[in-house]
C-alpha cells in the first residue's frame, strides 16, 4: 500500500482538545454538542454539511473537539486554542453549561450517553459493542510536523519510549462510574479495549508501516489508516506524528507543557535521524509494562528505559529529559512551557481530584445540595476542574 506523506514543515505543531459539556451547577454531562456546533457553524457562515475548521463533534453528543491550525511555536498554538475554547465556553454558558476536561467524567454513565449520528461512529459502536459504548473519555492530542517520511517511524518509536512520561504528566482519571479505580489514568485502560487502539506496532521504516496497514486493510481490521487509533501514530494526510497518550487536561498551561515536551522530543529525534544516529527500539513487552505502570502509578512509577531492562524512577528520567531538552525549547520558543512540566510533576491532577473528593466528603453539603446525593463529592471534582478551565481561559484565552 502506498501511503503518500503530505508535505510538512519540520517541528510545526497543532493541538486537539476534547472537551465535555457539563451542567454548570451540578456537573452532570449534557448532550448539547449539536446545538453548540449549530450555533458556531451559523456564526462562521458555513454551508450545511461543511465542517467547522476549529470545532467538531465527537463520538458522544456531550463532547466537542477543539482543533488549532498549524503553528511554528507552542505559545501561538495554545493562544489560538484558548481563543477557540473561549468562544465555545461563551456559547456553553448561554445554555447553563461549562467546559470540562479530565481523562474521564468521574460519575457519568457511559451507556446512557447519546451517540453522534455519524456513519463512522455508528460502524465503530456496532463493531465493538459494549466497549465502544464505554468511550466516555477525553484526551489531548499533539501533532508535530515531519519534513521526511523516513523520520515518521523513528518519531513514533521515540514517543512510545516516552509514553509513560507523557501520561504521568497528564494523568487525570482516577474515578469511573462513581468509584476510585486505584489508577491514575482509568482512561488509558478503557481506550485500549478497542481492537485497533493501544500501543502501536514499532517499525524501522515507512515501507514496513505501509505493509502493516495494507495487511490490516486486506483482512478487514480497518477500512483505512485513519481507523488505526493507536496511542502514537503517523498521520500521512497531514505529514505529522500524532501523540495521543495524554489524558484530558483542564488548563491551557498544562496542555502547553505536554505540547512543548512532545515538540522538543520530535525535534531532537529529527536531528538524530539527520545525523544518522540509530535509536534503540524498546521490546514491546517493556513498552506495555511501562504503559501499565504509568496508568497505575503516574509520576510514582518506575520505568524500563532500555532493552537491557534498566529501571529508573519515572520522575528522575523525565527530569533528565527536561534538562537535556531545555536548549531545544529555547530554539523552538517554548522554554517557559517546557519548564511548566516540572509544576505538573509536583501536582498531579489525579491526586487533586482525590483531595477534592475527600474534602467534599468531610464537609457539610453545599448550598442546594441534597445530603442524600451519593455523587455529591464527585460533583465537586467536576466543578473544580471546570473552574480551573474557566480560570485558565481568563488568563490565557481571553
């Protein structure tokens, strides 16, 4: 199979942010994405059926995805994302809604959420049944441009080696259907249940990747390359590598940190390829273990860093990465954003959620709240994250 790789400028980037619509007073999910999208389409003067360039629907009608254009630097990409999000937030507020983004909604019932009536989604749910209906999850994706398809598989492999680092920085989904799962990222465990999701296969060359997609298509696993929903993947039509490891994040500052880390890793890899340096590929049994450890323990995980089985505390290995990448961040104009990753290392969103729940359990019911509402502590978790998003948009998004 020939998969043409679109022309792209090295290390440019774009960001995608999956955001839920929740009741501003109760934190309940509300399936009002179609109304929001209709308003934004009308405002933009788009024809019926024409896609909005920056706001799209998702699998569930409670979710919208915000998409930036192509940028050279993280600050401008995040500024645009903030502008897009601020407009969506205003439309949501008119309906008594707030924007919410963490890896999962802590008490929502996935099976009751309306599916967006789109052929692609209907086909996926029909195929995957129960697990397809569990995709009440939210993430942040970062695309980084590559100027040569020969860099695509090395870039995928580099990001796979840093999957646990990216996940630990963003892990924000300890709760699922009202219960504490004991994981830092329940979203990670859920998403990999889809048959073409999870960690990708690792290849040395673009031709090997093309052969894999050809075989998957031949046997009916996928209809095309877009149905390879891997945690890290090459995107031929855009000429990018796409990082999809991260849980949803509440603030633009958090998103900027992981975007900067991703961009710097890929930029460093690009230079290594141009110098002819060979990058070690971790055995799949190690990458799978690393993914599980980060999902379970977050920043407290120990990760396997080479084929010899060397194990290092994740926080120590990530700290060394941030120090090594600092000059690259200066070159790319994202030094402050990369440095913010150290703040995330000290303040886990998952730990914050547990602290908010514990405080709500210990205190009296909030005004207007029933003492018999079992979900009340987790409503506080949702409203806390929504408030963080609102405050971040006021700081950054305008």
